[in-house]
């Protein structure tokens, strides 16, 4: 295709839900979402059972872009240690972008305060996938305790993005030495 | 005094705001807050300029109890390393309590998404006080880079409480080894 298809109502709603909940929080109203998407409430409810389902679908849809910007390419020839550090370089770099509010998958769970909400379930799974990535690399790099290292890296990931998101830390000179110390302590190659 | 004074309207509003925003989020309505406190909206607005101010005051009021449950007693004779580890033992222990949703001062900032909100300002200051405590202990313990260690400990604190709050990690076997590794790397006594 040489011309981009005009986004459908569904696509515009997903985009509006992702953008507005990230910027304003999960309590953004249906009216505001529909207005931003240029879609009637009636159409929205024909496409999504509820606002909760729209929110869950918008997180799901963002997941592949999220993974692509964060994770190194499969089989890029770098060592597990370098592949892990790559992720934290992305976090540090993203945290300097205007409008950065931390990891959307952490924020949505903190805001919803309901682990059974459909959007919490999606966010939980996407974050568990990141921990699984760390676990795989930790094992490939010969970490002394891959489970522990994967949990530690997930903790640093969330702590770093949360603190940058609220403006408590700018991350420069913090994330790389912290991750390096943990990788060294785990005897990671 | 041998008998506890009946809590005032102001105290009941502060308590309701602290409890309900922690449980349900910052978007809890004024009606719900007044109902829980048994105070009329008219009285609320005589005591607080706005819901935002009530929320800020409730965070402020909780700060001393928060510090007391988290921080070691001044001059308790323990080493700076032990005093730092004490805080993380508290985090791990608190994270197992029913209704735990992570650090309220982190959550409120993530939810409000507005660094100039009066409640964000209070929360930001209380968290900066914790980083300052880490900085003081790091220096007293001869850390090679007290600023870096204080930032690292704050990052672990927020990462740990956030991940426990959303149910992504139970923290057992995670926090103590992570903090110990960072303290060792900083040559902390």
C-alpha cells in the first residue's frame, strides 16, 4: 500500500484511550474519549462493551509498539548483559521525552487499584512478559540466580520509570550503574 | 488526658480522605468523603478551601505516622547500614498487610499527573525527605558516593512498594539481597 488507510472508528478510539488515559488517568470520561476520537457514544458502545474493555484493548494494542521500542531485536548478536542494558538505556532516554509519565502499564494498575479489572489484567501480563524476558537473558548470561536477577531488574525498571514519571529523579547516572552492579553481583556475562 | 477526645470534623475529614484516596484513588468524590466522615459538604468547605486542599492536608497529616513506622528511631545505636536495612524490612512487612497498595506518596503523584497540585507537592516533599534520610545514613556509613546510593535506595524503595502494591511481586527474598548488594558496592559500613 502506498497510501495509509484512514483510521477506523475503532482505531481512533484505541488511540484516544491510550493517549488520554496516559496523560490524564483512567478516570477520563467516555464523553472526552469519544470527542477526541470523533466517534459517537453510540458507536463506541457498538465497538466496545464498556469503557473498561476499551481501556484494556488500548493497552493490548500498544503492547507490540512498547515491546519494539524497549526490547533489543531478537538475535542481534549482543551479549545478554548488553541486551539487558539496552532496555534500561531506552527507559532513560524515554524518560527525557516531553509528556513522559512513567510506564503506562504500571500507572494503570496503580490507578485502577483492582487486579481483576480487564485493563489491570492486560497490564499485568505485559509486565510479566518483561520479567520473563529478563529471566531468559539472565539464564543465557549464566546468572547465579536468574529468578532473583529478573525480579531485581523488574524492580529497577519500575522504580526508575515511576521516579522519572513523577519528576523525583532524572535517571542520568543512576540506572546504568545500578543495573551494572546487580549484573556483576549475579556474575552475568 | 485519660479519655480520648471525640475526633473533630476536621480530623474525620482528614482520616476519610487518607483512607478513601488510598483505597479508591484521588478521584474519589467530595460526596463520598463527606459521607464517610459524617460531615456536611458545607462544613467541609468551611474547613478546607477545596478537595485538593483536603487531600494535601491528609497526606501532610499522615507523614509523621509514616515516618514513625518506616524510619528507625534517632540514635538507636545501630550502624547506618542496619538503619537503612530497617526501612526495607518495614516495606517488606507492610507489603504483606491486607489492603496494601504501595507507597501512598508515590501513588498520589502517579494518579494526579500534575506536579503543581497541592497534594503532589506535599507527596514530593515527603519522598524527598526519605531520600535525604538515605543520603545522611550513606554519608555516615562512609559510602563511596552517598548521592548515588541515596538515589539507588529511593529507586529500590519505590520499585519494591509499587510492584508489591500491584501484586507483581511479594518482595520476599528480593529486597534485602538487592539493598545489600547496593550497600556492598558502595563500601557501606
